[in-house]
């Protein structure tokens, strides 16, 4: 019996959903960039992590940094033909 349970645990991927604070932080940044229609809570863990990493520091400043950030968001969301691979 223990061997069967161990086999199931090894076969099942171990993933954790992003915490609510991280999702809310990403949602706030998406709203600021004009992506308010996107529900951060419905994004994959990979998308949340990528958005969190890309939307830090000076990327939220007006002008070129913000335009670059908007393009990165489009790529992460898969809205420009490119998507993150699993």
C-alpha cells in the first residue's frame, strides 16, 4: 500500500498556486498598464511569475519603459502570437 501511494506522489507534479498577495500585486500593475480586463487570478502560475518579474522597478514609469512593459505583458499573455512554453 505504501509503495502505491509513493508511486502516485512521484507521478503527480508538485505545484503551488501563487499566493493572493502576489496575484493582487500583479493585478494592480496590470490595471496601471491598461490591462484591467485581465483577471490575474485566472492566469497560470507561470504567467503570474513572469509578470511579477517583468513589471518591477522602473518599468511602470511613463514613456518608453511603460511601452516596453506593455509589450512584455502582451507576450506573456500570448496576445501577440508568442506564448511561454511549459
